[in-house]
């Protein structure tokens, strides 16, 4: 024991003493062994810093920040897709505004989390919330949740209404089949009104039906008026958006 | 009820009556008066075809129900009967005309 002590300085000995202070024979024989849970028996400070140069959970903050930034990008892309969508309802535009706001806030939180991974500081938590970790957690997960729900909502709406969007975009180029136009234009002047067609598609109820020949049709039904008569318009479009299969007004 | 129509529309209405309610076809056909007055002054492209349609309310209801039912049957469930819907499409102006008689 005496010779061992003489070959080591006191710090090396202390490195090899486990809490609660028992000498670890394995660590004495293995100079590469530095158990993480070793403490100085006099100061109780850890002998080996668990993650030297960074905070203990830096990878957690990197992952969290990356997740926030990904959520932010998806939310902002979803919101922009609603803003440029010609058939989006006012409700959906409202959802887009909220989603965009939550997306931007989540992106800022993501940047703050990555900053925390590098430096241990988080400018959102420290500067905006005065270091209140609990308030920051509620805020950051709240904005992230709103951005996620908004993205899912918009994504689902866009997916369901894809035929409506395509019909709206293509109705100006769509043709009436055969002599349908010539036979009816006299009594149905709305045949020539692309604005009317677009209004029916935008505001109408959309249903999809499969015809006898297996073809898919999209039928848009919208309330409206023709002259002094109140009723509903029906616009029937083929699934390739090339033909206005039927277009008629029925009074109530 | 007195109704002014174009020649094409008049022929269409007669055809619809012939197919749906043939018992009223002759009465309506015989009620035709061709009014040349405004046409002669040059304000119209063709004379007015004026007919008198007098239908009992139950007949009006029956025609409307029949045509509405035709439309609904064409869209039964997920299937789309284009032939039946096209037939309704043909009658839809007639439907609106009869509907205005209510």
C-alpha cells in the first residue's frame, strides 16, 4: 500500500474511490477506469465531469430543436399552401394564419433549443420567460402542438379537396361533351360564365360518384339563383377535369 | 297561366308534355297564340309563342316529384346512373317551368 501511494499523487487515488468512499480495487489496477459516479471524498464534487464542455442533456436539446424546426417548416409550408389555394374557405384561411404563427414561434423555439444544446443558454426561456423553465415548456410544447394540429388539419383538407382544387383550376379549359352545349345554351346562359362555374366548385358540396362504365365523376352542388328563381346549381365534371358532363339549375 | 316562349322552347315544352303528361298535350298545343307585334317592330329575333298552361296542383306536384325522384335515383348510393341523370338534365327546364306554376 505504501509503494502504491508513493507512485501516485493524491488526485489519482481520489479518482479511484467510489462513493461512499470505499477503495475500488479494480480501478486501482486499471488506470483507464474512471467511474462517472466518483466523487472527491472531501469536497463531494464529481471527479470526472459527466459531459465535459457541454450541458448534460445537449443531445436531447439538439433533437428537440430539430423536431421543433421540422414541425415549423411543415407548418409554414402547409399555411402557405392554404394562402395560395383558390378554393380555401375563410375558416381554413384562419387555420392557416394560426398555423403559420405557431410555426414561426416553434421555429424560434427550435433555434433556442439548439442554442441550449451548444451553450446551455436558451434565449427564449432566459430572455422572454425570465428563466422560468416551466412556463417555457408549456409555451414551447403549446406552440408545437398548435402547429402540428394545424398542419394535420390543412393536410387533411387539402387531400380531401384535391378534386375541388383541380376542378377549379381546369374548369376554364373544360369542354361540354357532344352537342350538349349547343342544345342548351339558349336556356342556360350560365354555360358561358366561367365565374359561375368557379363559384359552384368553390362553394358547392362535393360528391364523387362512379358511373355505370366505371368512370369517376365529381358533382358539385351549390345554392344559387337564376333570374328571380332561387334554387341550386349542379356541375358534374369528369375525373380528368376535361369535360363538364352536366351543368344545370333546379328551382326550389 | 299564360307563358311566353321562344319557338324552340315551345317545342321543347310540348315534347315534355307529350312524354310525361300526354293527356294535356292537345290542350296546350291548341292554346298557342303566335304574337308578331314586337317581332314586327324589330325588337325580337322571332315571334313570341304564347301558351296557356292550366294544371291542377296535384298534377304539378306529381310532375315535380317524378322528376326530382328521377334525379335522386340517378345518384343512388355511390353509383351514378348517367343515362337517368341525362334524362333529368333534359327535363330540368321543364321542371323549372312547372315549378314556377306552383
